C-alpha cells in the first residue's frame, strides 16, 4: 500500500512523501524498461496500491477488447 511505503521510507516528512514516492516509482519503472523487463508497476489514480504486472497480460487484454 502506498501509505505504508510512505510511512516506512519517509516517516518524518509526510509533506514530501507523495512526491518522493512518485519519483522513486518512476525511476524504478524507467529502470525496468531499460532492462527490457516484461513487468511494470501499475496503479490507477486514486488506488492505494501498486501492482507488479506482466506486460503480456496488458497486451492480451487489449487484444480481447479490440
């Protein structure tokens, strides 16, 4: 959960925890992409968690929906 990560990683600075978490997640996403990893971290706006998702699953969903 996002709130748990923020409390663990930035316990004394909740004001910038959102920005720090977003920055860290974006760096991790970029690293995974650079390494040609078939997994990515996904979330929907308003959700309180991140999901490690296999990108093939996303492609399969798009094929079914088209």
